C-alpha cells in the first residue's frame, strides 16, 4: 500500500481547487486541535498530580479534541490523496486505467458509504439534540449533540472532497485537464515529502556528512 | 462446500470481493467500507429473493453511525495522535543525528561498528517514535551515505537500516500495540511491557549477526580510514547526546509502567517533551510546529480511516454470520491449539506481504481474539497479567507483522528505504540485504513462541505487588 | 400453519462471561428458544459487537436493531437522572419490595411512560434483577467522609450523584474499561457489581478494601427493550406473551443465581488479602444525607423525577409496616425499628 502524495491540480480545474481548498483549510485548522489536546492533557496531569483533583470534563474534552481532528483529517486525506493504497498492481497500469479505477471506486464504493452514513447521522444528531443528551457521568460534559454534530460535518466534508476527486478524474479521463507530472510510486513520494528527502542531492557529493545533510532537509 | 449455510456464501463473497478490490489500488479504507455497504445491499436482496436471513436492510446501516462515533469517543486511542506527534517532532529535533555522530566515534574501532551504531540508534529511535517510515528514513539518510563512503557491503548496510528501522513498531511505545490492545481488549500497559524483551532480543540478534559478520568478512564491514582511539571526550559526548532523549523515553514509559500515568497522559507529556527537546536543540519554530501538526493529522487520519472502513466491513460480515463461520473453520481444522496459532501466524505473515499492519490488526484480530481465548492455552500470567494468552498472542502477531515489513516483494520498510537510497541501489540489493534479518526475525519469533515467559514475565513483575 | 418465527438481535451491556450479570440474557436466549419450540430465537451480541452499548437505546428506537438488553440507569445521559430510579435506588427497596412496586405498584407503568415521554419508540420489559452490590473497592480504609474527598471513582447511577456530594469525582466506565483504568491510575477506586462478578474483573489485585453494604444499589433491575413497531407488528400475541413470561423467569433465575454465588467469593477475599468491611454508621449517615440532598435537587430540576420518586416513596411508606413486622432481622445486622 502507499500513501500517495498529493497530485495537485495546480490551478487547472477551478471547481476542484475550490472544493479542495475548503476541505484543506478546515482540516488544517482542525489539525491544531492536536496541539490543544497536548495542552489539555498537560493541564489535567498538573491538576491531577499537583492538586490531587480530577476533572471529568477535561478527560472527556481529550477525546472530543482528538475525534474532531482525525474526522476532518479523513476528508483532508481524500483531498491530499494520502489514504493508504495497495499499489502493487496499481502502479503498473496505464494512467487511463487508473482514472477509470478511481472513478468507479468513488461511485461504487466511496459515495454510497458516505451518503448512507451522512443520511443516517442527521437524525442521530437530531435525536441527541431533542433529548439534550449529556455525558453519562454526572459531572461530564453537557450537550453531547455538539460533538455528535461533528460526525455529519466531517462526512459532509468527505463528500465534498470525494466529489472534487470525481470531477478531477472524469475531466482527466476525458483529457480536459493537465495530468500531474509523473510521480514515484505513492508511498515513496509521501515519505520524501514528509521528511523532505532528496536522495539525489544527498548522494551527489559522497562526502556529505550527516549533519550538513540534515540542514539541507531542514531548509526545504 | 455443499454443507454451507446460505449466509456463508455472503461471507466468502465479501472476503473475495475485498481482496479483489484491494488490488485495484483504490484506498484500503474505502474498499473496506464500500464492500461492507455493497454486501449489505446484496444481503438485503438475498434475504428477500433467496434463503438467507441476515435481517440487514438500509435502516440497519444506521448502526454504523453509532459504531463510528464509538471510534470517536475511544479514550485509549487518544494516545495515537500524541505518539505520532512525538515521533514526528523528535525527528525534527535532530536527536538522532547527534547520537549517530557521537556513537559512531565510540564504535569506530570495531569491525561493523558503524552497523552496530545504526542498530543501537534504531533501538533508541524505536523507543521514542514507533513510526516505521520515520525510523527507516532517518536511519537511511543518516547512515547510508557514510556506510557507502566507508565501502560497506551494500547488502549488509541496507539490511541493517531496514531491519533496525522496523524495531520501532515493536519496542514501546508503539502505536501498533496501542491498536492491538484496543482490538483484543487487553491492557496496553501489559503489551508495552511484554514487547520489551522480544524487541531487545531482536536488537541483540541483529548486533550479534553484524559482529560475527564483521569478524568473518572484515572487508565487508571495514573501519573508517580516519578512525582513531576513543577519548573520554567522545564518551562524554555520547552521554550528553543520549541523556535528553533517554530522559524523555523513561519519563514516558516509566510513568506508564509505574502506574503513575495513563497511556494517554504519558503520550501527551511525551509529545510536549519532544517539542521541548526540539526547542532545546534550536530546531523548534512555528513552521516546524505547523508541519508536525498537519502531518500528525494526516498520518493519524489515514490510520483512523481504516478504523472507520473496518467497522463497516466488520458489522456487515458479522451480520452475515462471519464470526461463527471463521470460528468454526479455524476450530474445525483439527490443528490443536499450537498448530492453530502457527497457522494463524502464517496467514498473518502472508497477509503482511500486501496488507499494512493497520488493516491486519483491525480486520483479523477482532475475529481471532475469541478463537484464541477459547483455545484454553495454559500461558502463565503469574496471577497478575489478565488474559496472558492474548497478550502473548498479540506479541507473536506483532513480531510476525514486523517481519512482514521486511519481506519482499512489498515490505513497507523496503519501499521507504528505496526512497532514500542513491539511484544506483536497486530494489534487488535491498531484497538481498534483508534476507539474513528476516531469518533472525524468525529466530526471534520462535523464541517468543517457545518461551511465552519472555512476554508475560515482565508485565507480571512490573504490575505485581 | 405455523406462525412466523422471530429473531431478536440482542446486544447486551455486559459480557455473557460475567456470571450472574451478563449471563441472564444468555439464559433467556437459551431457554426462550427451547420453550417456544424455536418460535422465538434470540441472538445475543457481546458488548460492542453490534453497537456500542451507549448507542443501544437510540438504535432500538429507530429500529436499526429490534432489541437490546440494558437498564435505564445506563441511559441517564439520554432520559435524565430519573432513569436511575428504575435501575437502583440508593437506600431504596431491596429485591422483593422493588419487584412488588414494579409489577404490582405503578413501577412498570412509569418506566414505560418515561421512554414514551422522551420520544423513544421502545417497549420495555423488566428482565433481570440482582440483590445488593458491593459498595466499592478502595486502596485504603475509608473511615470518615473526608477520606473520600478527591478520589476518582467509577460509580453507577444515582449513587454516583451521592458520591459527587462526598467530593468524589465519578465516571461511568464499562466493565472492560475499569481494570485498565485502575491499573493505570486513571481512577483510584471503583464499584461494579456483586462479589462474584467483581472477582471476574480482578479488582482484588489492585484494591484491598471491599466495602459493604450496597447502600447505592440494594437491588438493581435490567430490561429488554424491543422496538415498538417490531413488537406491535412483527410479533404475534403468543410471541409477545412468551417474551414477557421469559423475562419474568429470567428475573427469578438471575436473582437466584446471584444469591447462590456470592458467599464463596467473600470467603476467598481473605485469601486474596482483601478486607471485607462494613460501612460505619457515620459513613452510612453521610451517604444518606447526601442522597436526601440529591433527591431534593433532582426533584427540583425535573418534575418527572419527583413524580416517579414520590410514587415509589408512597409505595414504600405503605410497605413499611409489612417490612417492619414481616421479616426476621438479618443475622448480624441491627433492627432499625425500636
Ligand atoms: Na516504538
Ligand atoms: Na454497580
């Protein structure tokens, strides 16, 4: 499998860029919740060991934060094309076949899933709102429908991202857009991006010591 | 196959469809979810027009919402993005280069010393990150150019990097063990503790192999041209470079093991500590934080997407009677408990050729947990470890999966490594290099299999009174 | 012409390996299939296999599954704290008195009404009861109310509100979460169920002071909820009657089993280094005072809570003379009257 790197459309298909832009902006905002989560954990640790006091609210808040971050992140991974794939066969077929696979996959596998979850989740949140569900712990957080509301919100975002991909793949299949430049097999590209690795540059001068190599990577 | 209940055909159909669709290269998470939804539709039709009785209809798919929400409010898994953040941040902190630099001096006089340094750093990195990609890439970037320059045997160099980089998934803290604990319903602390000896044994096996290799074929593991004696300053430097990450590791693992902190708390503190370390090494600024934050989201999201897909797949499979079918197939083979475990590990090993540990843990473990529990294995938990047979089994699976990262043709680590190699290194060179290490892995696996105490003893001592 | 068979998919809150607690729905499934000649089949799903327990009520109401095994005390997040009254009442009735109110007072009617008023489309059948639970496991002796302050404790139902009054921070963890939470220090103390059931969860390995009596759960009832449309449209008269009868039998079986398996474990506790302790009068009075506050507050917040609790209290007031005169004092305990 691979974590394919982003095949950016680079301003080629405006509606796709617009949808992806929305998804990415929201998800990147949500990503910061992980930093907030670190803060909340630190505070609850200090609270617990420093003041011998537990706050059920803080403990519940931890999973609220983590949940929102990863749920929006799933949409981000669709836009960024970083979901894990088994690329054994995939990377050896033609571009055209890849587009067809992608289109069929989105229409037959992804969209039915997203739509049925989105559909069911709306009444699920509505019911939670109707009874004003609160935590089953007496001092837990109230208004549980708020966090539950993030589920359909995230699925809506996934739907947008999926539609953007569908449009892009259809247009590319019909040769109505520019193909992204040829990429390495997905996971290698992802790693290179993730760690700013440029093996070619690394080995251009065989005498590069590790320390300075590192600086090159940092400067990327 | 005549004796099968009609529902069994749905189960078989589901699995075959899943495997087939996997190879189209469509994202695994969506293949899982999509196959689930697709077969919910099929089951609805066969309920009405054939003789199955699954009771699945569109309305019952609403159960999936609650199941996905259950992943959202899982307090064990909160540790996962935290450990990922910690690993990525440590990568940015430059800790590994510092250690590499100073330890290289220390081991400069030993044939194969450089390779041993790589393995040692692999172990230390393992204990701090646990993200395979990160360790392999980091080790590769740091050590391959130097090893090439020193004219190491290409295969030895590549094998060392790939194998050492994979230790991270086994040596705690490990996101794989967090997920396994959650799936099997065993204590993550027990798994962390249980993984210490198997992880160290593998590390020691690697080092022993390299040492012997260096003695037998010194020309393949040469010393650096400019090597000199070890000075006290070198030793001091090593300690200075090792102490900060060591403190972080002990703070994280120690607080879990001593029962001071929950896994979540330790993971949060570890993430914070990694950022502090990066700041101490002047590698921390807003750009770094932003990058690590977004990559944390990205990495944890593609893992959780598989959680979501797997919960869809598992529900429909279960409603079609998949659990019962698998249980009856496995127990009906007449293999006996240990034969069954060997069979299961072989299947896991084979699946590891093309599936990621995430999918294997999420799809296979929940199905196997009850079967293994029902075997009535007599594994000693010393009255302390709960479900010692499951803890032992989880570690067997973990070592097996770790081996499969190294296994050609498509082991995870091999591709990561290829990504950072000079262009003249071919995939075949990497394949050749990992073969001895795969054999060592199998030796390690056999040891854990024959001596379950390697797994269960430490948690028992740690948590006993 | 045989009637149409029904299959009830029954997710449960507790693993069926928890004898005396989770075993009751398994007993029901086994016996109702036999007794109905296969006319009703119940397929029990271990916790979380089909649906997370906390989502069960909503899923049954929507007909996503046709049934579930639960208790209103686990659904207070959805139905409010009044739900707890139908599960277990601190300083409330013991099993015979509770059953008298449920079946021959207005208990069951109010129970069903609670779900109806909250808009849940379920038919509730009381289906299991257990005698007093232990009132908790602690790492050190609790001699006076101050000893409780600052503890983090797993606690169930209305009793949790009382513990909050005592300065305890409570959370409602599921059975499989408790031991890991204790082990890692996420909580300092816990209560769960009766000695034989607690033993299966291994609390004795970590906590050495086991307190009695179970003031917080003198008796605890459980229920089968069935989607109301399914109940009305998909089940025949005889199937409905069968399920009602089966649940009454399950009620009896659970109670008898629970009473039969506790004493060996209490005797074993000593060997495990666990001290069985009985709350001092001071502690029980403190809990009782806390409970009185909780009743006043909850009643003021929710008129339905007050209505249900008053109904139970009125029944208990009538019952009191029988309770006082009809029974021998239990060995070793004091008579309250005189
Ligand atoms: Na690790
Ligand atoms: Na309880």
